[in-house]
C-alpha cells in the first residue's frame, strides 16, 4: 500500500481529476483522485501514520482523513490538526491498539466514538462514523455506523463534510469541493435542521464565511432566515465555546460585514454584544486595522460605549483577565488617545500615555530592543 502511495510524484500544485471509472451513484459520492505536488499531503505520512494505517488495513477497517484537514489540503494550506474517521467501533479500535501494544490516551472521547492513540510520539485522534440519534442544540447522542455518507450528513458545512482516503481519493457527498472552489459556505442539507442540532453552528457559519468567501454579502436567503429564526438558541451555548469562535471570526475577513449581520439577524444580544453597539466606530476601526492583525478584543472594544459593556461581555463569555483589562483600558482612554491621530506624529499620544503611566526609573533598565 505505502509503496504504491508514496511512489507517486508530488509537486507544487493541487489538482483534482475524476478517478478512472468514477460515477455519481444515487446515494453515493463523487470519487475524485487527488494528485498533489505540494508536500503537505505527503508530509502527513509520518512513521506514526504509516503504522496506524497498517494496523487498520490488516484488520480490514477503512481509515480516512476527515473534516477540516481535507478542506485545508484542498485549499492549498497545511492542516494544523488532522482528524481521522473509521468504520471500526471504539471497542474494535481498542482491541487493535491493545493487541499491538499501542498506548491510548484521553478516554473521555470514547463515548462519542473517539479513541486517541499515541504512536511514534504522535497523537492520532480517530473517530467512528456516527449518526446523531438525539440532539438538544448543544450535545448529541450518537449511534455508530459504517455508512460514510450518513456521517458526512451530520456535519455542519459542505466544505467540512469531505473525506480523503489515504490513497488520495476524495469522497465528497455534498458538493463540498465545488463550494470550496466557488468560495461558497453552505450548510449540509437543511440549514434549520443543522443549526438546531448545535446552535454554535451559527457562529461557525460566520467564521468560515470570513475564511472562505472573497466578497461579503453573498448569502443564501434560507440560510439567513434559519440563523434569524434560531438565534436565541445561542443563549444555551456556553460563553467559552462562543468566545473561541468569535476570536477566530474577528481574526478573519469581512469582520465589519459579519458583525453588522449579527445585529441584523438578532444574534448579537445572545453572545454578549451591547444592544446598541457603536457600529460606525466598529467599521472605522476594522478599516484602520487592516493587515495589522490586532488582538480580537482590540477590534471588539470599538463596539463598546461604556466600561459596563466590557463587564457584561465578560459575564457572558468568561473572557480572560488580560482580555477584560484590555477592553476596559481602550474604552476608558480612547477618546484622549485619538485627539492627535491626524498629527505628524500619530503615535506620540500613545507614547506619552505610556510614559505618563510609569515612573521614569521604570525605563532605566530597558534594553534598546525592548524599547
């Protein structure tokens, strides 16, 4: 298997070509063979992955790369995390690894179908194919399956619903690759149903919109309707989970468009944003910080009119002490700091402020690099 896989030639471009004899079955995927000249796909085949794949192949269980890693590879990006899916149940995986003397860690994921194996000093998170039996908008009771399409159907967005075989075959059940090429973000199947399975998917939609779409404003009407109808469901989602998504969203593209859309669709009140946020100030700050990569709280603070807005955000999202203090600082001092923004030395107000806040001897031991 590995000699066949790694003997291929890989170069800098990523191309997808129809596999020989490929067809579209009534309930089946489009099969595409990925021929990649980028090193990113090949780099995944570490000694650890080769060992894991050989164990699964020996026991006749299929193993594929799943979700976000597939999306990133098809986008020409190096995946930060690689998750795997398999037809083996958790019990069958445990038997495989125990028989091979492989250490398993993090047993908390087992009830959801995930086993994490430690092989060659590398962790491999492998999840059994699943069907959601019962969902409450936050959690799901799952049933294991061997049907790849059923597992893909329970995922949030088409671009996250693809699988990649270790031989390079792409399994795309819901036109995820087409959407990725066309830079579109769509829910798998019915948006209303997908959102009600996990209300956090509203923010994931916005976050991936900022990551994938080139121009703001192109949304499917039924998607926006589903978001507006289900926005109040976000009140049931923990602040920590919301803040993780928001920070990624605020670091992406089209931030001002997406935040305005959150207000328009009544999402904002359920995620800690002030009811009457300063949207014009937010637009200005988003424009001014382009290509500067500020901290998420730096951007978000432009919505706040008073320090109490920061306190309310903290109560809802459980932000860090550093993030809270940054927000309080910006709201308290920004009016003073922008007075000379059009001067010949726009940074001078900030330099003076820092110097005024500390006694002069605080700077005597600073090196040139620190200054």
